[in-house]
C-alpha cells in the first residue's frame, strides 16, 4: 500500500462507521488521497462534515495536509520504538480499532495536524473563511511592546479540526470508546492552542529595541509532536464511571488526568512478534544500535532474539566546495558501513 493510500484510509477510518470500514476491507477498493474522494456522496458523513465537504472544499484539502503532517511526525517520534507508526495497511487498521496508547497518540497528533495546517493556511491568506486574528491588536504592555502584525488564528483552526474530527462521534458520546477518542482529539488540539508563542520585531533608531511589535504564533509542530510523545509516555489507563458520565483512572492513587493528557483502556502488546489481532508486525529485520541501552538498542529492539550485522559499501558526496557563482562541486567518497538488524 502506498503512502497516499494510507493517509486517505486514515481519514476514511476516522470519519466512517465500522460497518463501512468492514465493507472497504471486503472489496479492497484502492484509496487515493484526494479531497473529492474523502467527500464522495456515498460516504456517511455527519452534518458538519457534509457542510465542509460541500461548501469548504479548501478546508478539506488542509485537513488532508494535516493528516500528512501528523503521520510524518508520528513516524519521527516513534522511529526508535518497537512500534514505529508503520503505514502498513492492515497493521495500522488494527491499531486504530483498539484503545491503546498508540491509538491515543495517532488521534491526538492528527487532530493537532488539522489545527496546524488550517491555521497556517489562514495566516498565509489561502482560505476565504479566515485571515489573521485581529482580536488582540493595540493592547500595550508598559510602553515596551504592543500587539500587532498577523496573529495566527488558532481558534478558527481549532474549530475546523473539532468539526471535522468530532462531529460524527458526538451522537455516541455515552460510549466509552467515543469518550476516549473525543478526549484524545481535544488533547491534540490543546497541544497547539495552549502553547502559542510570541514573536516580536524591534523598532527604534540604530537597531535599538525601544519598542517592539509582537504577534502570536503557533508552536513549531515538532515541539507539538514531542509534547504529545511525552503525554504518550505518561498516558493514563481509564474506565467509565458508575454513572456513565465521566472517565476515571483505574488506580485511585493516580492523579486524575487533565484535558491535555492522553487516555487509553487496554494495554499495548510488546510488539516483539507479529500478532495480527493487535496490529503488531514484530521487530524482525528492524535496524538497531548494538551498544545502546536505549529503546533503539538491539537488546530492547530485538526482544532478546539477537541480531545480525552486514557490511555494505556506500557511496556519498563529500568534500563539497562552492564555486562562485553558482556551483557546488563534490567528490564521491566510498565507505563501508555496518548495518545491524534484529533476528
């Protein structure tokens, strides 16, 4: 399955009921990442999703871009883990059907990705529905700086992410799985909205900073991914309360999770061996670092099975020089590298 088909599958999964997903697996229809495919008439979309598909097609395009960004970040954050956010179709589908830590992270990072790309499109003027956020202009602070410039309209991006990802599930919000996924979606959005930064430009003679004009910016998405990865490591296992209205931690001694924490209900497999039921592909053939005691080390990655080492000859550009104007001339260097893979 190519990477484009995977991204379309991700949004198809998030937006469509389980029976439609089952039908998709039965017929094996190829999916291509195109907004018009996400919004096809035979898709069972909610009211808000249907409206966005009909009236705000450019928002759908940015949501697709958000999915791309999210999965790329997921793969970066988990590249040294046994589960590396693989895009293998059946594996990822089975991961998403469960309520593990991994599922929580995928939902959160995807919701964050949609906020980020929609908001970014607002700031660059690509959307008719929004521009810059002008609500915090002309507020001074001791005469040293004032709000101005183009603020990122994160509230609009937040709203569209919520409409696009949450609306279908609201009808079933009494369900434990739905409560958890709505919570993790919100945690992803808050990882953007609650961590806006302030950028400033100095004004004054000879470069002095007697007065600064400042504007609000979204955090770098890598920082958002790292923040959610920390939440993944500290995620809370929860169950439904007796009255069915709230989520509670299974261990009474654990501090109740906040809106920014990730939640799950079932333990993850160890991902050492292939387990179809859990979407585990195992770690056989994965690269590892022999002498490292970290997660990327062969001891942990290979689950005690051992590893093999193979020497390969690699040719790379080296000793590059810039020649005025305008060439870069490099030599070709040959080296022998050792590749270590799990048995």
